[in-house]
């Protein structure tokens, strides 16, 4: 990275850090972009050059969040199950106390800011939808198994599978948030959520019915 790019990244980080400080102090709706610019020591126009909206100041890692599951699927080892890949990444994050999961004391303040702002809750839903859409594209480009010789593929299956996988992933994160905000110790949250997440993803990977169950075909009208 050149000097110009390094300076731009430093400026972006400084603006995002100043914004988070203010949002945690006052709440999202009580802070303006001008307030953030003053705290960061830049002009309001400069702040908007780096962040198009105030919501982007709060969710400054939106692109990373939206692309994470898709990147896991694209970069998985040849022949690896995409569901297992997402599962293993989540379980590893739980074991390693990944900060993005929110298993630390400061996370409660962050989540309360979201809870108190309709605009942030709406943006959080948009990010979830974006992650699911990106995952669907990745699954279409890198399907769970090679296409059959007869070309037995369709465009809808990746969309539906992405909904199931991304939905399960979001549900795990919501449960972590709920438990942490209720005051449950982080270690207990991990010990409770990790095995439940493992079971849920395994159901997706291996099917909801036991092996050897009779074929359940869609009935014709």
C-alpha cells in the first residue's frame, strides 16, 4: 500500500472511530455527521467523501460483513461442503472469542445503540439481506457438488440454500446477542450456543430426516 492509500485509510479509520465514540456517548439519532467531523478533525465534506450516510459511519465494515459468507464459500477447499465451511468458521470464531461476535463487555453498549435506533435496525436488516444475496451468487458459482453429466442444475436452489444457511448464521448471532444483553457470562454463552449451532448446521448439511428415510416427493395437484 502506497503512502497516499495509507493516509486515506488512516483518515477513514479516524472518522469511523470518532463516530463510534459519539454514538456510544449520545446515541445514534443525537449525533450528526458534522459532530463526527469535528471530533475527527476533518471537514463535514471530507466525512461524506468517506461515508455516504450516517448509517455507514456506524456500520463502517458493512462490505466485509456482507461478503464474509460468500468469501468462505468461494475460497473453501475443493470438494468441501459449503454448509460445513460456514459452520466451522462460526464455531472457530466462538472458540477464539472473535470480537465481531460481541462476546465482550463493550458489545452491550454497541447493541443498545442499534436497538434504540430504527434507522440502524433497518440498516442491519439490509446488511443481512446483502450477505444472503452475495452468498446465493457464490453458491451458484461454486455449487456444493459438480454439475451432473445431465446438467441437472437450476437457478433457484442456490437462492434457497443461501436463505437457509445465512438465516441460521443470523439466528446464531441473534442468540448470542440476546444472551449477552441479558447478562449471561460469555463463557456460558459459548458453551450453550456452540453445540446448538453445530446441530443446526448439521441438519442443513445432512437433511432434516434420518438417513434411509423414504423419499418425500412434492405431490402433484
